[in-house]
C-alpha cells in the first residue's frame, strides 16, 4: 500500500503557509467554504481528510490552481501560455550514438532526415 501521508502533510503545510502569507484567517476560509471554523481547523491539522473537491475549493479561494497548492512555492505555468522562445528553451534534447556500417548509416540518416522534416 502506498503511503500518501507525507504528500498530504506537504499539501496541508502549503495551504497553511499560503494562508499565512496572504494574511487570511481560518475563519475567513471556513466561511467561504461554508463550513464551521472547527471543521476547517481539523482539515488543516489533518484530522479530516482533504478531499479533491475541498482542495479545489481552497485553491479557488486563494485564486490559484490546485497544482499550485500541491507544489507551492513553485508556480505551474501552462505550456500553451508560453511564448515560442520559452517553449523552445524547455524542449527536451536527445542525443543518440549508434555505431553502424557505412551502408546502414546512410539508410538511417535518410530515415531520420525524413522524420525531422515532417
């Protein structure tokens, strides 16, 4: 069985840090989530499991994406929102070294060139 406790603890820690950084009180989040403060405190303390739906509500309250809560302080940036230059800078680079006889080498180069030009 996979232990998700460490991940869950990290997410809850992130939520608390974000809340504190934004100077938001627990009662304000509880009110926005339409739950009482004691319930919200139990969520932050890990006594009540944080559901995906609740996580999405908290992210929305913070005006963030769920992924940002998971990996905070790193910010998720959608690939399709990047400029062409930014996309090019993160494209994976692959280097392959193959030893071939001369005739096979020419054939492989022909194939690769065709695929690269598509």
